[in-house]
C-alpha cells in the first residue's frame, strides 16, 4: 500500500497530503486509511520507512515483487 500512496501523491508531497483526497485517489475510504495507519503521521511515517526499507513488505507486496522478477 505504501507504494500506491507514493504513486497517488506524486509531486505534491507529504505537506499537501489529505487523507480524504488520498482515499479517493486510491479508490478506498478514509476509514480504511485510518484503520490501517492510525493517523496522517502514521501514514507518512510508514511510507517513509517503506521507501528506506525499514518496513517489511506484506505478503502481497512480496508476491508482486517475485512475479515481476520472473
């Protein structure tokens, strides 16, 4: 999900991040984002950590990576 968030926000950056706008771009709901990340700061932290390899990818992300390397 972190990579989809980065793709959705593009050049606007974290300062312009709106949970509502992000949920719309991802085809999700704000409730889903808040349930997954807790708050905006949690979302930004996880995205940054993921970008620097500090967060272990979930099973779906691992499967996607494995499929793209074949």
